[in-house]
């Protein structure tokens, strides 16, 4: 039985407002936007407008509880099972969706990846999840690489369902997994939206390898025998009196 935590806040708002699956979808949208480093503000406000100040306070509390619960359960997908439960109770929106049980995802990840060999190779590992749901399968792979080699991963995760895309975005971002999440139909190769999370852009293995190569090349270059006259260089570049930038 999962602890009440974030679920309690969602259910409480839902009891006064609308179906739990709708409130949960809004919670996921607002949380994903909040994790997008200011790049999804308009989307956030569009959803937030539907809630009172007190409800928004409950939603932010729900997010805080989610983060705390995730810390207690590393790489567990807490969102997917709750979404399925909410959707199942909503006759209108029930889609009969089911996500792969974590034990199966973990087994598949272990079969697919030789983690020690990958860590030694230190090359980026691209991973494509074309129907990602809440991202449970990616979490199972990331757990194998954690904590020191999660940034080897370059994940592309796609789903046709916006709630799934938001859940995957939240899960992958909060667990530090570099990811590009696409909302769209994988079969028809259409993408409605796509979001790269903050980890996608951070200094990762590619940049480290580039920097290392740069240092190797720098060491190979022979040190100059004479001292460099900076004044002479400035003069030849006609920069003598222009030491600040012009705007
Ligand atoms: C059975 S769930 C599996 C989710 C996840 N891969 C897992 O194993 O837990 C299937 C997912 O595929 C998504 N899906 C179905 N048709 C799709 C399509 N044409 N393009 C992208 N995603 C699709 C659904 O929205 C759902 O999230």
C-alpha cells in the first residue's frame, strides 16, 4: 500500500473539483513546467488559472511530497501506478493503460546492458523509448548506471499521451537522466511538442572527452622558447586603446 503523500493532496482537490485523473494530469503538467527552467511558463499559467490560490498551494505541497517520497525510493516510478489507478476510476477517461511492472523492466535492463563494460568504455549510450508511458523502463536502465554514470545516457522518450509525456519528463528530470521527451505518435512519426530536460544540456561525457582531448593536444604542443610580447600583439591587432567592448 503506497503512503498517502502526494496522492492525498490530489485526491483532496479532486473530491471538491473534478475527476482525480484530471487533477493528476494538471499536477503533472505544472510539475513538468516547473522543472523546465523557465521555458514552459505559459503552459504552467494556462493550467494554474483553473485553480484557486489554496489549491495551488496544495499542488505545490503534493510536488514536495512526491520529491521526498522519490528520495526514499530511488528510481521507482511513483507516478505511473497512481495514474493508472486514477484513470481506471474514471469511466470517461479510462484507457485501459498498463505499464510494465518494475521487476520486469529491471530484468530487461540487466539482460540488455553490460554496465561495467559500458562504464569502462565511457561512451555516450543512446536509448530510445518509443512508447515510454511514465518512463519506468528508462528508470530501470538508469538505476543500473547510477550514481556515477547516469550522465552516459542520452534518452529519447516518446508517447502519444500528454500525461505520459509529462510523467516521463518529471521522472527522468528528477533522477538526473539526460532526456528529450517527445509528445507525438511514434508510428506516424509525428511530434506535437518536444522538450529537452536540463540534464540534456549539462556538461556530460561528450564534453568531458572533448576537454580531455584538448588537454592532450595542448600537452603535445612544444612550449615556446621566447616570451610572448602581449603589447606587440595588441599593437599589431590595433587593439592598443580599445580594451573594453563596444556595445
Ligand atoms: C503498455 S504502455 C507501456 C509503457 C512503457 N513502455 C512501459 O513498459 O511501462 C504503452 C504506451 O504506449 C503509448 N502509445 C500507444 N500508441 C502510441 C503511439 N502510436 N505513439 C506513441 N506512444 C504510443 C501509450 O500512450 C502508453 O503510454
